[in-house]
């Protein structure tokens, strides 16, 4: 699964077929950030993946990523989900 309508940049998840039925949602935020909610037995997870802006981007782009990740984490907490953040930092 991958998100966003860009042909040059996007984030994705590779999910094994045995976990497909456990997947609750896939939510792309932008071309650099997406998350999935997955329930495995009694564990409710939100897994976010991020491709952070490189040094050619300004501080504002980096701060927007942190703000978006903070919102993803807060939303997961309110839904009683554990959060795992992965990506290229």
C-alpha cells in the first residue's frame, strides 16, 4: 500500500498476506507520511512511517513533520492504540 498522488515521492507499507485481515485502516497524510492501524490478537497498534525532509528543506518542513507525528500519536492514544514510528530520519 502506498499513499498520495505523487509519482516521485510517497511512503508505503509492505504487509504480509497473513496480516491483511488484521488491517483496520491505511491513512496517507502526505507524500512523506502515512500510518496504518492494525489489530493483532489483543494488541492494537498504530504504525506510522515517515520520510523526513533532507537538509535542503527549511526548518518549517521539519516542524510540520513533527507536528503531524504528534497529532498521529495523540489520536492513537485517544483510541487506546500503541504507537510505533518508523522511517528515514
